[in-house]
C-alpha cells in the first residue's frame, strides 16, 4: 500500500517563514479534507489537522487504497494567521503505476511451490517476487491472446447516449437491446392474439393501423449501432458503451464481449485459473532452469537445461491450447 504526503509552506511577503495559529484540511463547505477526483470519494475527513515540521512547513500523510495507481486528489488547506482565515485549493497525484504485482498472490505462489515440493526453488530463496512476476506474465499473455466470452445486462435509460460497463470487458462483440413486455396490445400484432375475439369489436382499419405502427417501431430499431471505448488510462475503470438509434421502449441492453483479468481480480473461474497456474509453472521452470545452468557448486555446474527445456515445451503447449480452446466468440446468422 502506497502513501501520499502533502506539504504546505507558509511565508510572509518577503519570504520569511511564518507560523499560522491553525492549519487544517477543510474545504469552504466543510464537506471534506481530501477527496479523489475520479470518484469524489472522501479520503480524509473535514477538519483534519496538519502536522507542523517547523519553519512554517506543515505536512500530512495518508494511505492510498490497495491497488490505486496514478489517482489525482483535491485538498483544501484552511489556515489562520493574525486572526485572518484563508483557503487554498491544491491538487496532488498519488503514486504512479508500475509493473509490480498489486493483486494478492498467496494462493498462486503456494500452489506453484507445492508443485515442486519437496524440492525448494532456488529462485524463491530470497522471496517470492520472481514467482509473483511469472504469474503476472501469465495473466498478461492470457489477456492479450484469449477471447473468453462474458456477458451482462445494463440499464439504458431513455434518452441516454452511453453507459459505463464493467472493467473486465476487454472488448464488446455485440449489443442486443432488450425490452420488457408491459402491455400485450403494444408488443404483439393484433391478429396473433389467439383466443381473443377482436374482429367483431374493432374495424379492419384499426387493425391495419396498429400493425403499421408496430412495423414502424421495428424499422426505427433496425439501424441500431454501438461503439465501445475502453478505458486506457486506468485499467480499474470500466469503459463506455455508446449506442445510437436505440429502439423505442428499450430500458436495458444485453452486452456480450471478451474478458480481461483486472489488476486486482481474484481469479476464481476454473477454466481461467487452471491455465494461469500451469502457464505460470512453465515459466517458473524456465527461470529456475536458467538459474541452475549458470550456477556452479564446487566447480561443478548444475545442469538446468533439462528443466528449462521442459518448461519451454509446456509453455508452447499451453499457448496452443489457449488458441484452440479459449472459447472464441463467433456469431452466426441463419439466412
């Protein structure tokens, strides 16, 4: 978990440090001290005191959320000096994202170690960072090469132009407007109402008019189109789905697409988890074999070539398996 430290320095008109009588984090409306700009979530509550470091310097340190990367925060400093109170608005950016793993790795690392038991991996002698990196490498390969199908239904209010979908959508393949049937006369042609006698009660003109209106509504929806814009700056934020010519009466859309494993996701799907674990194991074999090839004990080199080769062959086999069995999304239409 990373920390962010904000610093505020107070000086007079000629540059000499001054000591305000009060320095707190508080916006003019007294609703927060520090907030996230992306979600407006309050990170530090109103009326939080800053710490004096001497010579007019005040600081405050707060913890970022687990997995947060490159978040921008807004904070207000309320300070009082010689009976006068001022407010200063500031921005601060959290720790920039890097390539170090941010998800919980315990279950993946433990499984890989047990696979090599009772042998002890040389690469894990000083910690599990190398194993964790191989797990992340496996996840990156899966994200770039898999087309695992996922789907969900999202509310699409009347008049809306876009809807935000979950971050685990890598791409959107198709969008199907859905509609709830609320009144049978609006959603079905009058001549298909089996068991209801209408010909004796309404005129032929009314039937034709209702059918024409229904066909018109269907025609309006035939030009339905959609675009998906994936979030590129923050992988933890879902992208936006834009739709035009949404048919009348539609209150939600069924979205089908391909999955990506998000940065903090705990992988639970058996199909995905099995592949990730065995691919990570193959990568660990190659790293371990490479270490053994370059290690000498009492002037006798350890032969790690066999382990490296075994891991390489397993890696290729898993890549081919992913290409064949990754549940590619294919749409077919009957003509």
